[in-house]
C-alpha cells in the first residue's frame, strides 16, 4: 500500500476497508493499553491512609525451635 501511495495510485475499495479496520483496531489496542497502564498504576500506588501491618500469630516464630524434652 505504501508503494501505491508513493506512486500516486489510489487504493481500491477493499484496501481502503482493510486500512480502516486496521486503524480502528489500532485505536482499540491503544485504549486497552492505556486502561491497563492506569489499572497497574492504581495497584502499584501506596495505600492512602495508615498502613495496616498484619500481626503474626504468637508461637509460630518463637525464639526456641526445639520442643521440651528434645536436645541434650
């Protein structure tokens, strides 16, 4: 198609329709890409408000890992 344009020739109706569809799809892809970027930006943003740190249940990370009666 670029060769025809550089030679000054017109596109036939089928080529014109194909080109129009490609342009429409390209627009849709750009819109989707922008939406994905926006969604990712929102997900990656730090939370607004006090940060809530989950408490670890007691006993799981206790300093002694051996059970009574073991060792020795």
